[in-house]
C-alpha cells in the first residue's frame, strides 16, 4: 500500500511544482539570468507559458512510479532494519534507523531517476522560440520531445549518457532523503499530542512541507552540480567529473554558485511535499480502515 500512496502523492506533486522546477534548472545551468524573476520574464518572453512545461510529459509518466518506489523502498528498508536490530519489524525505529533507511532509498532510486532527470533537464534548458509565423524560419530544436531526447542521448552518447551526472545525483539523494524522512518523522512526533497514535492533518501538512524544504536545502549544492553535468553535452564537454565540475564552477562563479536556486527549491518544496505527505497519509489510513 505504501507504493500506491506514494504514487498518488508523487503524481500530484508534478502539477504543483513543475514550472518552478524549470526556472530552478535554468538559473542553475545558465549564467545569462540575473535572478529568478529575470529568468521567468525571459522564459515567458521567448517561449510563453509552454516554456515552463518543457519535458513535463516524461515527468508525469514516471513520477508516480518513482515516488511509489521511493516510499515503498523506504518502508521496506525500515521494516528490515528494525527486524534485524530489534527482532521485530513492529519495533519503534530510532533516528539512526530512519536516516539509514532514507539514505538507502536515495541510493537505489538513482537507477530509475537518472535517465528521466537527464532528459528533463535537457528539455528544460533547450532554447526554443514561441511558435508563431515570425519564428517559422528558425531551426527546429534538437529534442522534439522527451522520448526523442532519450533516443538522441543514447544515439550520440551511448547508454552511459543517460547516467551523466549520476555521481552528483547519488550524493544529492542519499543525504537529502535521509534528512527528508528524518525531519518528517521527528516533526510528526513532536507536534502530535500525547495519547494520539497518528498525527492530524495540520501536523502532516507542516511536517511534510518542512521536510521537503529542509531536504532540498541540503540537496541544492549537489543539485546544481548534477544539472550542470547533465547539460554538458558530448563533443563540448566542460566537466570531466563530479570534483572537476565543483572546482570549475566555484573557481568561475564563487562558492555562492553551489546555492543557486536554494530559495526557489525551498519555496517549491514546501507546498509540493505538503501535498505528497497528506495524500500519502490519507491513502494509508483509508487502506487501514478497509483492511479492518
């Protein structure tokens, strides 16, 4: 049931946060933008509203699977950790148990998310004028859609191209998911009144939003590096690897570059993860009532 609850919550989060994700990727990978509002204005000017939704179809198709896998994997990791440490999966997990389960979840989901993340980032950063008569003479964009993008990456860079930047993605997701699940569980425990077994809806909303914001706060430096490595196309490669990308980015733009999009990440993450967790909890509680 964790898989179903995670799938529904993940599907809803795309509709809430995708346009802001596009802006975040653009400001992280392109030095031509002076800030978030400049990026929004320039994107709208060049591509209209559709410019904020490039590559969204792939995310819509895969986010439920990825979110389902993430929540299901987390619960299974936690169950098995408790069973191995305490002899029963019903034991109350410690903060270390939750962190380890979250970290393991972040590590295994990289296999699923790296290809879709690469295609999404390249679609989001692809220059494309708004369709009109005056723009009809312009060359077609390299990627005609998410599936075409995936095919072109494999054709030009091999299957390894689908996992470009996966080292940064692994670093990002391991510690961010540990922070994510630990923050949610701790806040729910603190905010739930004594005598109650489950948090109420306001507690879930606050805890879920805060967990998402804090998770993205610690993830942002590696998120910047991941995005830069993923758009570093073959034939004009600027970065030789994770460490080289960090060194070059910091040398050229200063340490602040690692926190590009931090505010946007946190602003986007709060409502998105409020939706994710309240949906997750609602589905889980409905399932428990139906099974009684």
